[in-house]
C-alpha cells in the first residue's frame, strides 16, 4: 500500500467518526434544528483538522440535514411540515413492520434490553422531579432497540437516518405535551405482549404511534400559516 493511500484511508475514517458524532449529537438534542455553529470551533472541540469536519458536514448536507454557509459556518436545517409528515409515515411503517415480524417468535433474551430501558424510563417517571430530557433519550433508545429486533441492517440504518430529520427532542418541542404516564404504560404493555407472543402487540404499537403523530401535528408548529 502506498503511503498516500494509507493517509487517505485514515482521513476518511476520521471523517466517519465526526459524522457519527454529529448524528448522535443531533439525535440526542445537543444541536437544535435552526442552530448555527462554527465549523472551526467544532474542529477545535474534536481536536481534528478542518478536512474531516468538511467531509462529515458535506455528507450531512447531501442528506438534507445541514446547510453549509460562508465563513466556516453551518446551519442545522429545520424540517418542513412535509418532511415531518413523511418521516412520521416512514416511522410507522418501520416500527409496525418490526413488531409484526417479531412478536410470534422473539426470544425472551432479545427482549432483555427493552426491559432495561423500561427500568431507566421508570426512574425518570417515578422520581420526585421528572427528567424530561432523560426520558426522551430513553424513549429513543426504546424505539431504536425495538427496530433492531428484526436484525435488518437496512432498517437500522433507515431508522437512524429518519431520526436525523425527526428526532424525539424535536417532536416533543413542536408538539403538545404528551401524557408521559400513558406512553410509558404503552412501552410496558408492548414488551409484555411481545413476551407472550401476542398479536395485540401490533395494535399497541399502532395506537402508540398514532398518539405520537397526533401530539406532534397538534402543536403550534403546525398551526402556523403555510
């Protein structure tokens, strides 16, 4: 292998790491839609050169997540109403498919991570002070873990990309305040139905997602003029 080739591979690997960092930061709510950041500051924070930063941001720009501005600035694009509706449609298709495909024969061992996440969520709900940010992250972990039950790399990739356009933090921000106790109960009932290989699991996830859609589309964001 030529020296130049080796350097290129390392650079691309670093760009991939920056890309994944940014994806997780967006999904986790560290960066908000509409926020402007300095790419130079980002490079300083991550202790990398500008090259992997530019490559990672270019990839996000092609995916419609960011807009690169002059003077080393970058804006996280706010999803349009059409994008949000489309993302909700795809989210429902993916999650309902995953439940339909797994409820009949999913093993108890595969459900252990979901039980663990429910315990984390319980700590947020039952505590003296409700920790919404923590609950939102656990909610996201629950749904992405649910989708992973089908062992389909394309579904996992699509669901992660979907959350770049419509993450849980944004849905909570633009929608009406959800009934957290009820949504938490939905998670418990869904896992119980999966444990029992009960087809009612499909009904539970459909109802849960319909409620989430209603909450999102009933907020002030969708009441504004077109």
